[in-house]
């Protein structure tokens, strides 16, 4: 916990962005001033707000998506003039990002809450104060990348081949707290081993960011990248363009085992990353935008409102919103944690949730 929070508080990049001006939204009268529109909806904030967003490091989908959200929220008229939004990059990732919120180290994160919100994560207790603004869409998927040179040398095409044959390959994965870390260790568990067992037969695990892993693969020092990423991952796209690699999903044994552990099933469309001759089976973790239960109800309402009213626009550049609908946004089987009261109020106002907070049939 101490290590994670120390890393979380290390500021790598800060974007101080101020929003100003006015913007029309679907539920407001463009002929009215911001003040007049706010009088129509008293839940919309009028005072500047300061929000700390946290994400994984550069090269990952978490970093890119949070940056896109900040850029959008900083557009003219989205938030009150004088609002300040910052992005901090941290070690770890979305599988345990809620602990940052509970520690007061961040205000908004992308979260994949399947583990930390239910059984805890890496010895920490389950989330108690984390809430969701909404369930995201996205095109996340569990992937593995293997260089063709490794396959030619060994005859092995996947992490499954490596484990089943006890081959001492070098596997790259992001650090503790990341969804990549969860994925790799669950794969070991499905095969009845752990990281120590894998290393005992000469295998090596390098915990590092996706950008570094990509560089290592290109210089021959990484044999497999195991990642829970997206089907539009910049790292994977660049790697397929600069090196001879094969991108794949996982075997039925691994996918079935992941489904038993809180993942969901997904098929990778044929042609993704210029590969996959046919749709390929894999798994993924649902994602949501998460905050603290102590966030001001009007702030949570406003963030939910401005983002959900612009799903289509955001989906053009931000995978978090791809495939998302207002109906799917309230799916608590994806968020795992409850919706924030401010978000519930917004979805009630637009008729997606009823007076009891349940989805309208």
C-alpha cells in the first residue's frame, strides 16, 4: 500500500487547463446565458472546480483516454471558467486505481473494479468509498504479442505454449496494481503455478510499462508481452508496424478461466491490428470512471452530464466511450461499485433510472 501510494503521489505530468466561454448542450437553450441555463438546472456547477485525474504511464490506453477526457472538459464552456484539471501519471493501473481515490491522492480515475471492489487487491481490503460516475464502453481486450523470431527459434506461439513446455521465456507485464499484472498472474493461476514457479525453471518476468516492453521486444530482450489493453492500443499498433510480431487472444482454457475470475468474453474482429484472419476469442475487464463518494454531488452530476451528453463526440477519439450508450452507462455489473448519488440524479433526470435508482425497463 505504501509503495503504491508513494508512486501515486509522484507527479510526472501536470496539465493545468482552464475552461472558459460558453457551449450549447442538447438539454440547454443556446439562446440563454450560462447563468440562465444553470437556473434551469440547479445541479450544474457554476463555480470553478479543481480536479486531479490519475492515469497509468504514457503509451497505455489509460493515459491516452484520461488525457482526451481532460482536453474535452477543458473546451470552451464545458466547465466554469477558471476550472483547473491536472493529470498525474502513476505506477500500477486501473485494477487498483480506486485506492488512490480512497487515499485522497486523486479525484477521478478510470477503474477496472472487478477485484479490488469485491475481494480486495494485493492484500488490501475491498473498496469502501469508491463510486462510479458511469460504466464506460470501450474496446478493451486481453492480448499477447509474440515476435516471429521467437516462434521460429522455439516453435512456441503463445504464453500458453511457454507455460505448458516450461520454456524459460522473458515475459513483460506492467507493475503491481495494473490490469496487465492481474491478467498475467491469473494465467499462471489457471495453469496451477505462480510467478515464483515460473521463474524457478528459468523464466523471467519484467514488470515495466508498455512502451519499454515494446522497445525490449524490438531489441530481442522480451519474448512475450502480456497485456489487458484496447483494440486500438497505440503501443500494439506501432509495434506491428515496426517489427514482425503476432498479436493474439488466448486459448479457450485461459479465456474460460478468466471468465470464472470476473472477466467478460470478447471477440477480436478479423483484421484488427492488420492481423487476425478471423474473429478471435479473448476476455476483457469492464471499465468505469470512478470518484470518491465524498465528491460534491453537483460536481459528480455535472461531470456525468457533460460527458454523457457528448458520448458520440468523445467516442471518435477516446476508446473509453466507444460502444457506450446511456443505457449501458448505468450497468453496475460493469462498474461493480455503486453509482455516485450525483450520477444517479442525472440519470433519473433524463429518464434512464427510475425514482428508486433502478434502470427503466
